């Protein structure tokens, strides 16, 4: 299969160092979210964080730039003097362990601080770099999760071109469990016509069940701002027959309602078959 058409052929990310005013923010996804970067070079076609480009304009497409919040640690230290401890989602608008983190270590240092101040961490990533920080996570209350949209590596490489392989992400779950951490998976967005059939959902759930994953979220593909053009470009190049059905699934209201109801039934049935109904939470 050829490369994701949404990205340049040689995706050397454009790096910018920018000071931030806050790095720990209130969110509906938990008590707080922490993002040490704007932009994410994993470049997932369906990425909902694309909306950030509206507030941080770049000439490069999503996936080809990263703004590094150079003062993130100092700003967090200041914020922690007043913040009430709670759960922090790491990260909500980027992957905190995307490749630049190997060198900058901002997410690691912020996680150290948060645990020192008694905050709980809810970590979600698609990068094996997170394993570097198991020593930090051992110091507090941390749930380590990975996102999986499919077990088919050829599909994952198209939709999430620079994220860890499927096998690599499953290994993160294994290593997190061995380290005694609570684990989670985000199975989504389930890709219409590609990974949202009952067999694919059961396979994803089984992979989670085999690893005793405590929390399993599932999500449908959503037409968040700026998502459709990227998804449409990928479909046009690789799955042209799906372009129109997926468009209608996202934008035709009655069809979408019917789709989500059917998807909910498939998820419930698959969860019962795999024996994980208690752990499953559908987010749609
Ligand atoms: S890993 Fe997450 S934040 Fe990064 S591009 Fe993919 S969906 Fe977006």
C-alpha cells in the first residue's frame, strides 16, 4: 500500500518552540488534561485534534508540524501550587509520547511532577516510547492505555502512519500489566466498512481481554472539524468505493442515527461473546 496522501512524502516535521501560559487545563475527559505539544507527528487521518490548527495556524498539514511548549515544566510547577489534585488525561490534543518527546522529555517531567503532587494519571498513547516512563508511573496512581482502531497492520499503517505498530501497542499493554499498572484501551474510531464489523470488533475486544485490560472504550468515527477532508482524501486514494457510504454515515442524519444504533448492537453482542461486557464503555 502507498503512503497516506495527507502527508508529505518526506515528513520531516516543522518544529517551533513556543512558550505557553498554561499546560494543565480543565477538561470534560477527566478533571484535567495535559498537553506539552501542539500538533502530533503520528499524523492519523481521523485525528480530532486537527481543530487546534484553527488556533495555531501552520502552513504545514496536520501531522507535519509540532509546537514544543518549551516552558511546560515551569508553568506546571506554578499551576500546581494552586490546583486541587485530581485525574489528568495525558494527552487530549496530541500524543504526549510522539517522537519529539524522546528528546524533549517534557511529558515525562510533567508526569513526575503531577504524581509528586498527588494527581492521578490517565495515559493514552500510540507510541512505545511510553515504556520509557514505567519507572515514573510506578510512583503513583496511573492507568496506562493505548489506542487501537484495527488489528490489521496494513490498515493501521494507512490511517496512523507514524504511530507504533499494532503489535507494538499490544506489547505496551503487556508490559504495563507486568509492571502492575491498571490498563485501558481506546478502540476507535472504528473505521466504517473497514474495522466496524462484528468480527473485527470481537477480535479487538479479544485482544484486550487476553491482556486483562480493565477499561475498554469504543468510539465511532465522528465528523469533527477538519476531519472529513483528511478522511475523504485517504478513502479516495485507497478505498474509493467507501467514500460515498462513509460520507453519508457521517453527514446524513437519519443514516447516522441508524448506523450508531446498529454499531451499538454489534458492540454489545461482541462484548457479550467475548465476555467483557462489564469492562466496555461505548463513547457514541
Ligand atoms: S496519535 Fe492521537 S493526537 Fe496524534 S495524530 Fe493520532 S489521533 Fe491525533
